[in-house]
C-alpha cells in the first residue's frame, strides 16, 4: 500500500517531465506517465496497420478490416466522453462521434446514421486503434517488473520516450509491446504489438501529425445532413447484444485467468486475464455462430475438430468457436492467450452447461 501511494503521488511529476533523450529515465516512471495521460486532449492524423487475417462475416467485418489491413484516421479528442474519429477510405469515410454517453456512426457511402448507448461490452472499433487508447489499454495493468526503457524515437516530430512491456503470464501469446510517448504529457504516440518470433509488428499504430491543443467542441458535435434519418439501436454489436439479451451468465472464473475483468458483474459475456494477456467468452446464437463457423471452415489455417469446434491462430490472437448445440448457444472464445487455454475454457463451459441442464 505504501509503494502504491508513492507511485500515485509521483504521477503528476512524471507526466510533466520525461526527457526522451535521457537513457536513465526509469521505466517505472515512464509507465506511470502513460497510465496518467488519460486527461490529455489532442487531435491529429493516425495510421495503423494489422496483419491478422480474420474470417469475415457481416457481424465481424469491421473487426477483420481493422486488424487485418491499413487504416487512416483523423481524430479530435476532447475527453473520454467527447471525441470524434473519422476513418478515411478511397471511397469516402466513416465517422464515429461520442458525447454524453451516446456514440453516433455516420457512414457517408451508405448515407446511414446510427446512434447507440455506451456499452461496457463491445467488439473493437476504430477509436481503439488510436495510439493513446491502445497504449493505455496494454499498459493499464502492467507491473514495474514487466517494463523496460527503450531509446528515443521521433514520432510526429516529437522525440518520444520508449517503453517495452513483456507480459509475465505463461499463457500470453503477446511476446512484447513497444510504446513511445510524448515526454511532456506521457501521451502514447506509437504502439507496436509483437507475437513470438515476429519480424514485424502484428499490430502497429502511430501519429503522423499531432496537436495537444484542446479541439473545438464544434468539431465533435454531430449534425445530421438534410434528408438523412438517424436510427437508434440499443446494442452496439453482436457482443453488446449477447451481454444484454443472452439467457446465460459467464463464469466468474475461467481457464485459470482469475476473476472476471472490469465492472461487468453477472453478465452473459465474460472478460478474463490481466493487461495484454486477456480472453473474452461471448455466447452466440446460431444465426450469428453458423456464418462464422462456415467462414472458418473456408479460412486458411483454421482447424475444424472432430467434435465440431473451430479454431484459428493469427499472430498473437487465438480464436475458438465451440460446437453447435441443439437449441443452445455456441461460445466464441478469443484473446491473446494460448490455444490450450481456450480449450480449457471450452471444456469448463461445456461441463457447466451440463450441470445446468442436468442438476
């Protein structure tokens, strides 16, 4: 408790002064600075890329595009509850705006506007690939013994201080994560995620342009174009729908990864693990599971087991879809944990289902 208090008290000092060209800056100080950067406002231009070739279905196409291709993003970030991210494509753009607990997506090509409430459970989206968001996510639960300082690197014209995270868990599939941050604010500017033996990052994101001046509130305010109606959906995606409506409860503990993460309570979706070593368990109705199962069967590298389960390994990401069960749901297990960990989770969920059906 005393050590934690010292770290918290030192955080404001660490954020104010992080000389990027000083190789003696302690890694723990860099870690605290990055973790404390959540109140920094910014705007800029981001480029991200991913090499994770995931199966594409209607409900998972956006995730597949984000993690398996190149994205160009313009961002205006006033706070965690007031921001805008524009995804730029050759054919147009798709804008994501968030304010007062509501997220609005404006698809120029489809001329479609959809508003959804904030959801604690959802699939990844474009805002999650911003360097500050991804950087703080991977470093959130990092321990001082898992990080070491790297040399400085120029990012968006800034001499950024570097930090390397090597997760301690034996179940981890992420080998290391490199994060470079603004020496004045601690704001993560570039993040690269590597699996074991990877010559290049599996996922990388970095600022090409950056300003830490507070963006105007006008730019994050959405006004629907004339003639375009705004639809409201009470769930953001298939994971949010499962959390709200699936008639099951994910276990409090699963596959030796400790208790459920976050404040999810007793929901259908479970998130487990620590920091960058994490797993999600999502119950899927068959109208969602079957298209994914069919696509996995056609995906190079995917494995269909004799029991009907399907699995895929891409970089640090592991995925397992449990077999179809008559009048029941399937479980989608995915995360940055080893395949045996997912198999152990699937076996526990199957035993649990039998116990519920035949108490």
